C-alpha cells in the first residue's frame, strides 16, 4: 500500500473517532506535516447546528412560541 494511502486511511480512522465526540458548534483540526515539519494540509471537522445556521430557533414544549 502506498504511504500516502496509508496516511489517508489513518487520518480517516482518527476522524471517525473524533466525530463521535463532537458537540454542536464545535471544531476539530489536524495539521498534517511532512518529514521536515512543513504543513502539507489541514483536516477540519465542523459540527454546526443546521437550525442555528439557517436562523431557526428551537422551541421546547415548555416555552411557547411567540410570533
């Protein structure tokens, strides 16, 4: 298996575990460096509430909605 593919697979496995722990509106980053410490690329995972992003507000059964 080519080294690049192995690294990508390891990164994907790590991301899978990280995603399970993300909470709403949080971000996780991984900077991938070459052998000299130079950044090659950054992997970012963003957990964003779609309701908040679209401007909706959440209404619970205890809080009546007001127009």
